């Protein structure tokens, strides 16, 4: 007989058939037992990281922290006996690009889960895609709405967001800083969320918001906006990032404003405060993990800094000109370990097990401070998939952030606005 134009004997034909049958039988066994190539390959954890663009000074650190966690996990044997493959895509700090990169991670890289952007515009563009593509999404960005009315069952956030920051600070702001406020924000989702929630918090605390100003990202000339600040303003609550922060504060000072200022650390994250001088001196700032080791010196915080390469002054080991995004980098590190914990509890094998993984995350409850969760205890709420943790009220003194008092996690908890557990997978 012939096969592909070549004559073979009956014995050779039978041997080929037996080998083919055995190959099919083994392949079927491996596939059904979960030991196929797809099952035995690495578990892919994606990172939708802001490596370039306006928020790249943060993205650098969030990427570095996530990598450190993955490296530690692989050295310890991986997740469920499988190596973790870390795949990163750059959002360019652009919502359209970021959403496209999430699709790449979910569909082409087949990521089991994606650690998300720290840019709220990117996050809010991505949140509906998590549901559409049935891919777990753990963003670090801080617009409240992602774990509220605009979120879905595939979105989880272990770290702080605007609602928590408002709960941590507005009563204290009105009682200790000023009654009459102007709110100035960056004009996109993150800034809008701050404007909405801090306006409400100030007024609920007995203060008054005299004016609200939205300033486009990338603004170079702030003077047209500064002239709109009411003269009766006693204090300004402002929220920008990176170069916009520096430009706003410099021009606000040049404009002649000498009133009080208050912000959350996001505005000053990864910025060298020692070089900014009097334009930030004496300002109160809410931190989520103190920049300086002396302000939160624990064995777990030391281990985190060693793993990521951060010295006691909040600067990169070997490159002290680079300042850590210290209140945010821990969140990607802990998000990777949160996935590991839930995957092992749920015995996750492939993306078909994602519903069970989500239910396991929803049942997490309290996570105790430890080597893999160095920021502190986390209260993980099932209804809205939001984690609650300690914050810190700090003051800038001689260019350094000094913690004045911690803000316990129970002070930043609010009623759940949604219950994602009612949604179908």
C-alpha cells in the first residue's frame, strides 16, 4: 500500500496507526486531566501599566513592585505548582490605548487576571471590558465609581480610592484647617470624583465650598484659572499629578496666594519634595503608606522595600534621584499575592474557573498584615469588591513627610453602594 506517495508494508502501516491512536489517547487524557499544554504552562498575570506618558513616574514603581512579587512567588514554587508569567503592556497614560492593551492581555496573552492602571481614565475605559471579556481586573486607580455604580463582578480593588480618602480627611480638614474652601482638580475622571466627594464631605462637615475649578491635563499657564479663586477662600483642596502639580503650585505661589493648602499624596507622589521648598512647606497630606521608613518601620515594610529596591528615604536603591511612588507601589505587590491566595484556595486551573475564583475573592474577609501584605490589615468587602486599610495624616516639614497620626481602617469605611454578587457570570 501507499501513504503520501510512498510504499509501505502492512506491518509499518499498523505501527503508524497504533502510534497515532496512542498519541490521541494520551492527548485526550492530558486535556481532560488538566495536564495539557494550556494547563501545565505558566499562569499569566498581566499588568496594564502606565510606563510612559504623564503618570509614568508612578507606573515605573507599580511595574517594579508587581515584578518583585511574581519573582518571589516563582522562587517559592509558583501558584498551584505552576510558574507565573508576568506580561506587561504600556497604557501610555491614555484611556484609548489602555483599553486596547487590556484586550491584548486578555485575548492574546490569555491572562488569568490583569493588574490595572493607576490612571482613572484608563481604568474607567477598561472596567466594562473586564465584564465583556470575562477577565478579572484589579486596578489601582482611584475613581470611586469602579467599585460602585460603574463597576461589575470582574473588578476588584485592594487599595484606596477617593471615597475612602474623603472619609479619612474632610471632617478633620474643616475642624483644623479652614471652613471656606476652593476645590481645584485635574479635568478627567479622577479629578471629577475628587470634586464630587470632597465637596460633599466638606459641606457635610459644616464647611463651605466657594468654588470648583477643573483644569485640563497638561496645562502650562494656570493664571487664567487662578484668577477665578474667590478672595474669601481660606484653603484650597487640589488634586493633580506629576508636572501639572509642580506647575500649579509654582504659579499659585507666584500669583500671591499664601492661604492654606491640603491634598492627598497622589498629587505629590514620586515628586522630590525637598526641592520644592516653601510652596509645599507646612502642607497637610493624606498618605496611604508613609514615604519614609522611619514613619512606619516594620519588618514587613522593610522586606517590601528590599524586594523592590527602595531605601529608607523613599528613593531607589542605586539611583537616589528617583523618588518612590510609596503610597501606591505596594498595591500591585499585594494584588499579585491576593491572586495567589485566591487561586490556591479555589484550586484555579484555567479561565473557566474564574467564577469560582471571584467567589473566593468575595469571601476573603479580613487579610492580616504580613510579609505578603505589608501595608497593614485589609478589610475586603464582598459586596463592592473594595479593600479598606489604614491611612496616615502627614505634614511636610523641611521637605519631608512626617506622620502626625494614623487613620484606622474603620474610619474610612462607608456603606456599600452596590452588591456585585447579584450579577451573573
